[in-house]
């Protein structure tokens, strides 16, 4: 590559990190807003949690849509559009007077906006870092943790200083202020939109898998990766989304409870980067299986938490495990399906995983409202997390250079 290309690769990576930090931080801030909205409006906790379910379904469909568009037209336009929708959704959410309006503005607009970020930007960054995809995907994914670290306490402080409506209005303006300029810095690849840099190991070589979009989405490895991601997200989304309210239910002060969520976001950053580096060295599959097993154990351990030091300790360990496994799905998808259809294939994987994220978030509210505690949430999340590890273990090494014509042939 020309000498300026490696330097600009880090610019693209930094822009992706900033965009995802704001997007995911704003999305998960609903967990911080949950109790203030419940207290101010009288809406039930399960009905507000159901917005998160709708949120993630929209994100999943949007990720498949935006991933395909980014393969065709480039990521900059996709990210800019997402930034406009994210800010608009947050601003309009601050003005709602009925629950259905909150579903439209936060569930639909915010979900659709954030869905334009993670899949397209991760796919783009792997083009700029062909030799260190795991590390690059880990750094991009670390934006999720940084967003939790910054936006969760910020949201709680804004709510305490003003009220939940003003806090959400300010978050919407922050989204526009950060995302739109950062999106302008994104270029699809060193060689231009839709093409990989010449001379890179990711270029269309004889060893790169040759899939069409239809072949990728109908293959056996795609469904194993997607269902593993689904179970993984279903296992950890409830504990993440309800972390603040569970802590306050145990008598933890509101700001301290919000900081617990921030701590989990902080610890997820070294987890994401570290697991990504390990994947570059020893392969994504063994790291993924070990991470999923550790995540399930950490979810179960939340049944023992009843004081602030324990919540902090679990947040540190849980953040490392749930954060560490997340970038590995992009790496595994790239290994199996190549760069040409990466946006579409990973968009499909992310779509299915998003349903798991939504179900887990909603389930936490349902368990609390109808059973009186979060015990059922943590037990079911532990079981589903274990299933994710078993599914990941069934993956077999990809066959380079060929696309299977039927599901069974992909496993040989």
C-alpha cells in the first residue's frame, strides 16, 4: 500500500471506535433510564424492557440491510445516515407522552440508527487491517465497552441534574456532534469503495473463500455461527440491561449502581482487545469456546451478589468475558466467508444475535414483574450461555477457496 494508507487505517479505526461508543452507549442507556421513566410515567418495567426487545429486532434487520448496502455503496454514507437517525430518535424520545411513541422513537429510530454502525464499520476495518483482523475487530468492539463506561454514568448524572427528558435530549445532540464528523472520516477500503487493497492478504486470492451472498446465508457454518451468537447474546443481554436495576433492588445507591454498569464496560475493553489478539495467534474458535464457558459462569455468580464490592468484582470479570467473545464472531465470519460478502454474512449473523439480545433484555423485566426477582433471569441465562459454548465447539475449520453448494459439504 502507499505509505499514507497504513496511517489512515488508524484514522478509520479511531472513527469507527468513536461512532460505536456513542451508538452502543446510547442504546444501553435505556437500562439507566429504566427506573426513572418507570417512576415518572407509571409504565411497567416489563413494558419498557419490551422496547429493548423491539430495539434489538430493529437492529438485527437493520444490520442485515445496512451491511448489504455498505458492500454495495460504501460505509461512509451508511454511517452518516445512522448518525442522523440515532440523534433524531433520542431527541424525539425526550418528547414522548405515550408508550407507543417511545416504541417508535427509541425502539425504531434509535435501533435503526445504531444498526448502521457495528456491522458495516467492523467489516470496513477488517479491510484496512488484513494481517491483524482479530486485533482490529477487538478495538472496534471495544467501543461498545467504552460507550457503557462513559454514557451510563453520564446519563445517570444528567438525570440527577435535570430529569430523564432533558438527559435524553442532550444525548441526542451529543450523538449528532460526535457521529456525523467521525463518519466523514470513514473510507471503505484502501483501494476504494468495495475493493480490497492490492497486495494485502485479504485481497481476492486463491485461498479466500468464494461465496455468493445466497450461498453464505444458506450454509451450515453460517447457521452455527449465527445460533451461537444468538445464545451468547440471549445469555448476557439480560444481566447487562438489568444490571443497574438489579443493583438498586439490592440496596445499592443509584449513582453507584450506574457506575457498576460502567465498570463492566471498562473491563470489556481489555477483554475485547485481548481476546482478539489471542484469536490472531491461536485461532478464533478455541478462544470463543473458552470465553463462552467463562461468561456462563459469571452470569451464574450474579445470584450471589448483594453488596457493592461484590457487584464491582463481578462487573470486572463479567465485562472481560462478555466483551471478549463479541469481536470473535466477526473474525470467524470473515474466516468462513471471505471479504466480498462479509457485510452481508456478518449482517445476517448479527440479525439473529440481535433477536437474542432483545429476548434477554425483555426476559429480565418479565421475570422481575411476574416472579418478583431476577433469579429466573440468571438461571436461564446460565443455561443458555452453556448451550452457546457447546454450539461453538461444533464448528469445523473452513475450507479455503471454495464455496459449498450444500450444508453438509461445508462440514467436511
